[in-house]
C-alpha cells in the first residue's frame, strides 16, 4: 500500500496523473452546476416567507460549507506534510488557500446581499457571520505567511503548523462567538431525521454542494500542478518537460 | 542527560531571560507605556463621560492588553536569533520544549505581569465599578498566559521575516478572540453583579489547553524555520 502511496505521492507522478483527472472533474462540475442551477432557480418553489430571494442559498450555503471544508483539507494536508513529508500535500495546501479564501468571501458577500432585504441591513455582527469573517482572516494570514517566507519548503511546513493551530482554534472561536451573540437562523439541513426544508428545495441545494466540491477538486489539482512545477523547477523532469515544450 | 540536568537547563534559560529583560529596562517598560497610551486614546476618542466609559471599560482595557502583548511577542525570539543563541538552543541535547517553556514563562513574567498591576490603576481611571476590579485582574491572570503561549507559536513561525511585526499581528489577533470574548464577558457580568464562575472556568480551560499544546507547537515551529 505504502508503495503506491509513495509512487503517486511523488510530484512527478502526481503531475502526470492529475492531468487526466482535471477535465473529468471539470466536466462533472459543469453538469452538476447546470442541473443544480436549473433545479434551484426554475423548479424549486419560492419560499413562503422569503419569496424568491431565498434562492441565493444555492450559492451561499455551498460556499459556506466549502469554506470550512477547504480549511480542514488544508490542515489535513499540513499534517500529512509534517508527518510523512509528502511534497504533493504541500502543493495541495498552498493551492487550497486562495480557493478557500474566495469561497469564504463568496459566502460573506452572498450573505450580505441576502441580508439587506431580509434583515434590512448589509451586515450584522451575528455569530455565524462573525466566525466566517474570522475564517477569512485565518485564510489571509496563511497566505501572508506563505508569501513572507522565501524558501518554499519552509513556507509549506510553517503553513502546515499555522493551519493546524487554526484548526484547533476554529471550534473554540466558533463556539465562543456563538455564545457571544447570535441572530442567524439555525441550520435547517443538518437535522437528518426531519429536515425543515422541502425536498424540492433541498435536492438542488445538495446538487450545488457537489458541484462546488467538484469545482474545488478540479481547480485545486490545476493549481497544485503549477505549484509543483514551481517547487520542482530545479529537478531534471521539469527541465525535460520545458525542453520538450520548446521543441 | 538526566531529569535533573533538564530541570537545570530550564532554570538556566529562565534566569538568563529574566536577567536580560531586567537589564533592558526600556524594553520592559515600552509595552506598559503602550498599554497606557492605547487606553488614553480610547478615552480621548470616546469622551470623558463616566457613564460611557464605565460600559466600555472592560473592552478598552482588554483590547489594549491584547495589542500590548502582541507587540512584545515580536521580541520573544528576535534577540536570540540575532545573537545566535537560538541556534544553540536548537543544537542543544536537551528537549527544545523545556527551553521554549522557560522562555515563555520569562516573557510572561516580564511583560504580562506588569500589565496586570497597571490594569488595576487603569481600571480605576476608566471608572470601572469596584466590584469588577478583582474579576478584571483574575481574567488577566488567566488570559494573558494564554496570549503568551499561543503567541509564542506564531512568534516562532514569523521570527526574522521581513515585516514580521505586522504579519505576526495579522496571524495572532484572530486566535485571541476566544480569550477576549470570555474575559470581557466576565468583567461585564461582574460589573452588573452577575455570576462569573462559568466564564472563568472557560478561561481556565483555555489556559490548560494552551499550556499542554503550545510549547510543542512552538518547538516544532522553530525546528521548521531553522532546523
């Protein structure tokens, strides 16, 4: 098992292998996006209370989920990088950060657009908005640390420690902010036994969540490929690759 | 390398850092002066009205304490990096965690302990109710060690980088939020005459968690940066 792990964990194999995956992941993402958006924007009934404006959840909720999911991916990649020194994990973590930050920003922006007609204000210092904002700070901090350290190997490992410190802190920050003050509506989907959302609204939302997931997978692989080229720019195989391109 | 010699190393590092700190008096006083100035700025911005100040006093004192502690953290490993003793720590046969723990304790004693004494006077100056003074000191006593411990991890990650001061601040302040929330809530509740044990227990729990994890993380941060 470890043989495969090391073989495909090596930057060169990952570079070749990921090339095959990216178009497939991108294609699946596109299909799911079309299905989810038509389901959500055309077929789902308007909400009895919020009217048509509830439809922003088809972007808002998946981005909020992704913002947390990507942080966990980053921290897991960091742990793998620190323990097993897998170079691909470094590239994945570094490639994930800007994506995570974008999803966090998207969740905040869509939430704010929705908040204006619903709560009558662009921004409230509500627990979940605040912890999402703090998550954005954590992403930006990670990215700032990455750019501040010149040696890419050191930067990756320092980032790994930072993301692990962050992942220990996120639940503490989240609950302390929750406890501090809250206005945001409670989760409507996690109650699996009896979700308080109708299936015709829920199904497009789940499809959208998967679409975002595939988008992330495709783009993170694409970005990680460039990160690997940059990290391995002094190795023989990258040199051969560029020589081939030059013809 | 016995347990005895490891403890001797701990004491030696602690003694060294305290001595260095006490001989650089200005560095010792600067965070303290900064603490006073920030609180004064808040009062100037808010106006000298006892009613307003009474309400925001816990927040003002705690935010000022956070900023003062952040500023001083940049110095934690800086001089050791400059004079090469950091290298000696990394090469030492003794566990790095022990050395780092001694450094954090020394740093806390030099920067946070004076802050707690100063907060006693500042609390009175911003009209904090008498009943809230002791709780304020208690939150500082439980909270500032958490700041030093968590800050040490990030201080180790950023030491010697270009623009490390602002970078450290950027990385550290989000992680200080839980301490800020619970401390201010404690003092607020005390000022209103409500129970404060719950919040104090939370602060205590954070202290235990960071005492357990932060020295390890600090040591491995140093190894990542320089090892």
